[in-house]
């Protein structure tokens, strides 16, 4: 398969993951940085769908975007849909502070990848794990240094992009996405 897909995102960490994932499948991923409105909504799916509808008349298809978030059990799912804002304001240190003395460290990441080719297609992935008591590792981006996926002794920030892609929320969403692409397009 030989095709090109536009990934609308300002986050170069996401692009790195997508390139590493799709390149071996013969799909070229090209980043396009266009700020699109991220509405306040209850689910990542709604945020992603609004973004697609806003972008579809402004850029050429096919393109995709990713809306993701970190959901912490002890904080009733916070920061969830507010993850980007919370990362910018509180950061990893702020999250660690919020969880000081909190025993239940369970959390999960969720990723919603929305693809538009004249129609909207949504692919999701989820990875469970826990929030550590301190930051570890320098790879990845965002909340990676404080998140340790279940069954591993390393944080996402201590993994290579390939390792993270194999088990991450976004890697899982990309997998479903690529299987769909294989069946439907290429
Ligand atoms: P976009 O331009 O693609 O929207 P963004 O970084 O603002 O880039 P989101 O709106 O999806 O991304 O916000 C998700 C937030 O959660 C953001 O702060 C990310 O850093 C963080 N996040 C998402 N996926 C992550 C991952 O795999 N590892 C660590 N943090 C992640």
C-alpha cells in the first residue's frame, strides 16, 4: 500500500508515534499544524468529531486527528477531556501534588483517532496503568514520565517509541485504524 495521510496536530510527539507506526505499512504521515477548536464536552469522541467537522471544509481529505486524555481513578477521571489544559497549567508536578498521600494510583490513557475521507471514522484505544510517585524517563511527551502501564516496570517515557506504540492507547487505536485501512482502501 502506498498512500499519504495528513495528521492534524500541534503535538510532534504524536506525529513521531504515527510515523513510526505507519511507515512500515507503507503509509506516509504528514503533519499539518492547524489550530482547530477543542470544545468543552464530556467525551473525547465529541471533541474529535467537532474538530473533524470544523476542519473538513478547510483542508483536503483524507486527514485524521487524535484527541486523547489521561483519566485518574482517584480524581474521578480528571483530567480526562481537560488533559491538554491541565498539562499546560499544572504539568506532571501538579498531578503528582494532587495525588500526594493518595493510595489508589490507578489511571488509564484513552485515545480517539478520527479519520475523515468524506465520512467520519472513529478508532479508539485504551491503556491501563498507574501514576508513579515521581517522574521517570525522558522519552515521549506529556504525562509519559509519570505513567507506568500495567505489567511493565518502565514508564512510557522510559520506552522507545516502538515499545510505547505496541502497548499504548494511541498505538492500539492506530492498529484498529490500519486494519480498517487495509480492508477498505489499500
Ligand atoms: P493536538 O494538537 O493533537 O490536540 P495536544 O497535545 O493538545 O495536541 P490533546 O488535545 O489530545 O493533545 O491533549 C491531550 C493531552 O494529554 C496533552 O497534554 C498530551 O500531552 C497528553 N497526552 C496525550 N497522549 C499522551 C501520551 O501518549 N503520553 C503522555 N501524555 C499524553
